[in-house]
C-alpha cells in the first residue's frame, strides 16, 4: 500500500508524533502536525531559565547506541551532527565514601565485552560481582519468550531469586535500571528491566554507549522538524489542540475541522482517550513515574568527567553541562538527573537545591570551597508511565477499532520503556499500521 498523496493528520508534536509525521511525509503523504504547545518535542525541549538567562533542557536526556530509530530520525532531520556518542560505554561510578568503579565495554564479542568491567567493579565485593555475573548470564539466556513471561513480577524479586542481595541491587542493578526504566528494581517489571539490560548492555558492544545533544533540545528537534515538514509541503500547527479525532479528520479547540484520509493520535494516554474514546475504550491504567532535574551553577570547575554515576546517594547521575554544550558562563554548570523521584516531588525546590548542593560537596572534593552561584529545579510528575509489573498487557498497539485512526506514543506496545527510542519507534509503527490496514486509491 502507498501513502503517496494521502492526507494524514498527526495529533501531538512529541517525538512519537514527529516520527510519524516525518515517516508519513517520506512516504509521500501530505501531513498536518498539530501540537497544543507553542513548540515541538513533547518531553524533549529546551527553554531559557528566567533567573540565569541560560538555555537549559527540561531534563538531561541521553540516548544509547541501541537507540537506532532515534538516531535515524535525527539523521533524517539533519540534526544528528549536533549530538555526540561514546565509541563504547565508559562511565565512572562512585559512592559517598569515595569508592570508585568504572563500567566500560571491552573489545570482546558480546556478551563477553562487559565481563572484564564487572569483574573489576569496585562498588561490589568479589562475591557480589561473581553473583551479578551469573545473574547477567541468566538474563541473556532468557531470550525474548522468557523475558515476556516475567511481566507479572518485579525485577527486584527476580534478582533476589537469582542470588542478588539488597546491597547489590542498590549499588549495581538500580544504577542501570533507574535511568532507563525510571524507577527502582523493586517497582519495575522484570520483563521490561531484562529487555533493557539485554538490548542496551549485552546484545552488542556499542549498544550501551552514551550519547547526548551538544545543543539545547529544541534546536535539535523543534527547528529541524518544522523545516523538514514545511519543505515537503506539510503544515505545522502549534498553539492548537486537537479535541476530537476520528479516522477521517480532527476538530481543533477553535472549532476548525481538518479533513484527512488517516489520523495518528500521538498524545499521552489520558488525552488520547479524551480525544478518541472509541479508539481507546478501556483506560490502560499505566500510572506515572516522576523525574526531577536539578541544575547547579558553581563559580569554578568541580567535576572532571562529562558524566558521573553515583550510588548510595540521592544524586544518581550528574552531567557537566559546561563541557557538553560549551556553555559560556564562568565556572561549571552541573545537571543532576533523579529518576523515580517519588520522594523528591514533595520537597520545595529551594530545599532540594540546597540538599543537592550539600551532597555534591560530599561527592566531589573540588566542590568544597566552591560558591553556588545559582540553581534551578525542574519537576515532572508525569515524566513517564509507571514501569510496574503488568504494564505489557495494558499497553495498546497502534491499530485501533476506529478505521483510519492509529495510536503512537512511548506508552503504546513498543516493548521499550518510556524512552525517546520507544517514542520514535511507536511513530514508525503507527505509519506502518496505516500501510497494512488501509488501501489508498
């Protein structure tokens, strides 16, 4: 089937909607992308922080080497060159006592490439490292069918059944699961966690390499998307919300009707149900998991690595934004990313910034005499869907009961957690569903 000449409306300008709009455009469709906010990107955007006047991202988004669909989208948009990625995973890890470790991918065939790093990982005892290696072997041995059968149990329960103690879970497994699934092992579906570890860490040597944007996310996504779609004759409508969608068009909040041959609803689950209740007759009840990002500006350099992971601390991952973006402000700008931030959501922003500053001075000796010049705290209570057990059976596919209407969003049945990669894949899946379910004249 061909989409050439078809009129396609995409409701939602996050990564899922962008991926669907770009893919449909590449297939020859005439696309209208509608987004209620004044910018595109969804959860991936940048803005000028009012107090400092510095452009910051709404969160420290990173991608891994296994995020092939996301990188392919950026390549198509012409902005992949505004990102960088490690040749292979290499990240320093430490705890509050100053114990150090490094996770790195050796030049060995997968999954052996991670073996040397694990055997030397200083934050676990020799016995814990050996046990962790056995658990990793068990994860690799599961295969796709074995992983899917684990969706009703938490990863924490699975780990304990495979000889992992609480210390190992907190100091090693959560280090990997928190940033990728957005919660701790005791709250995450074992199916989702084992998928992430297999795909990102064990399947290929480069799959776990960490990449990030060198510019504010809006420059990476919003501007190139507008240019791509308008050059191809498409239309981008921002500041307008879709309030009703069916297979033959949409209604906007100002009463405008837009006719279409097909519609992609790429909205969060609650809004998607409100806009197209016949397409999602049952609430998927996926819940929400929060993320908090804390930005700290110091008068001098306090961290020597571009990225540092921390265990046994409220600080989980920290990034040197000055080095990453070439930010011109004096001193050093650190961004702290706190996933599964249930406790932090209720803490006042000023208190949270003070707590993180005091923690930085424990973790980084160079920060001892540094002056904290400014701070910003960004809280997102609905950052992702909750990755809890049972999520796989509740995530709908792209095809809906409404002819001509398909779904996209990282909360749909991509098999991935709520990541940029999952969002992009969902948009591609939605357009593929149109190919396979509709015959165009």
